[in-house]
C-alpha cells in the first residue's frame, strides 16, 4: 500500500497529471521504429532446465521440441517486424535474455542472421548464460554466431547463498578454463546483493573471484522479493542494504573499476553489458517489450499463445501503453538515470525542449539534497543519489512490474492494466 502510494504520488507530480499508466489489449499493426535513433534489439528465450524460485522472469521448463517450435515462430516474428520497412535499420546492439538462451545455442546464429537481414548491429551482441552453459563448445558456438558479449548469472560463488537461492555450486575451475580458451569483448558476471546475512566481505569475495575467473565486468543486482515467486528469501533492511551498496561501490572504485551504471562496474573501459539503457528498442519473443517514442508494448507471456498469434499472422502483443508526452519523459529519465547520468543535450534532442524547462525545480531539489551534481549540462548521481535511485527502483518494481507480471503470468491477453 505504501509503495503504491509513493509511486502514484511521484508519477502524478512528475507527469503533472493524475492519469495512471494505462495498458490496453491493443497494438498497431505497423510499428513506428523507422525514425527511432539509438534503437536496440532484445530477444527472449524463455527455457530453463530448472526453475529458480527467486527468478521473476518469463520462463518455462526446457523441452527440445517446444524450444525448436518456439524459435521457428520467433524467426517469423522477426521477419514480420523487420519487413515493415524497405530500408535496413541501423541499431546499437542485440541482447539475448531468458530463461537460458544457451539452451538454444545451436540456433542463436540462425536468429542473428534473420535479424541482420533487416538491422545493422553496430555495438555488439550479448547473450546471458547459466554457469552450467559456460563450456568451450557452447562458447565457441556463440562466438562463431557473432556473439561479442556474454553475461553469466553466477548470483554468488559462495555455497551458503547458492543454497539460499536453490542453486548448485559453481565449478570455478571449469569456468575459468572455458573463459580462457574462448575470449569475448565483454565477460560480465551477475551477482545478487542484499541477501539475508550477506556482508561486505561476502560480496567483496564474489567480486574478486569474478575478476580472477576472467570477468572484465560485474553486475550486482539487489534481491527483490516478488509476490508471485515461490521464494522464501527476505532481503536485508534498508540501512544494511545501503551500507553494503556503499561499501562495495567504494571498494570497486578504489580498485580502479569504472562504475558505468547503478549496479555495474567495469574492469576495462570498453567492457559494457546492459540491455536497459536504450532510448528505444524492439523486443522479440514471449514477454519481450518494445519501447518506441510514443508507446511501450509487451508481448504475451504464454509460449503457446505467442506461437498461436504468430501462426495467425499477428503480432504477439498483449498490452500497449500509449504515452502522454510527460509520461514518456519520466520513462526516459528513469531509465537513462540507470547509467548514473543524464545529459540535458540528449534530453533536448529527444524531446525538442530543454530539461531545465520541464524539470528545473526537481533537478534543483535533487542537487540540494545531495543526490546530483551538474557540470556543463550533465547531471551525475552521487553515492547518496545512487542508493536512493536503487531504493525507489525497488518501490517501482513492486508497485508496477510485480503487479503487471503477476497478472500476465496468469492471463495471456488481459484487457486492461492500470499502474
């Protein structure tokens, strides 16, 4: 109740309207992405060999025949969307998420080839991996397909937290060996922080082990207790969470790592892995989302209904949000801030109006509270600001994403959702 009230008040203030985000069961047959700059691509592969209780994402138990059928339909969706415009569209990047995309490693190249018929990818291709998938044969298959970045969902190297999360221990020797044999531009490792009883020494040990294993990038995402998951894990209280985030941030900066977003650090400046900070993106597959200048749409979570819609020659869109101008600005600022900074010039180029004109008061308050600094029109988050971004993001996730995903896991095409 409190989370919903906080997000509602924030949304109303920033959009200057009491109008909620209204998602309707509708979509445009032709998506207006031709004039979208900095367009990214995302592909969702929802299959996993085992289902982790804490994971909120769209996933189903792996079956080889169902997976092949799904990918056949995914290729049709790509052609349906890609053929909307005659000219090849330049895009920044392509990311595969899941689920466990590597379960379809032998078809990743086929998917990439289909996308490259319609899109020119300029900044690399990333794939998420389960630690069990980090073998020389899988890595070589991905590399030959054109993958340049990988992200490995370690969660923790420590057995006590693997047990808490229902995961098995990571074979670090096999992991290091495979990574040393098949190099990638970016090797990112994901960790969960704010687990019960977790200390700075625990998290520091995970970060040190990651870079020792061959990572050049790490991501530390806060544990969030989604209401629709079966996890019994409870996150750390606010004060302990802030101390943990501050301490690990200071440690990484002292080690010379570059903080390139709220939760990520790079050991090398060119190492980047994020599918989130895109002005616009196209999503393909069950549960994938698409963000355009005027709308946000989300595909059905049901693999069966996804395939049925594609067979009918229709987009698998379940819900569409049509932004007001202020709503689009709020969405833009929220996710751009994930990268730790907002450039006023970029905002003005996107919206055709100055950032100060639209949100000068809010920026002044944020600077006064010590959340931001500003230099030449670039607003950067302080350590304090980064924590409170993270803290608010937790409210946003539970008030908005938790509600929407909870409904869409049960209903393939709900009529309406208000957030």
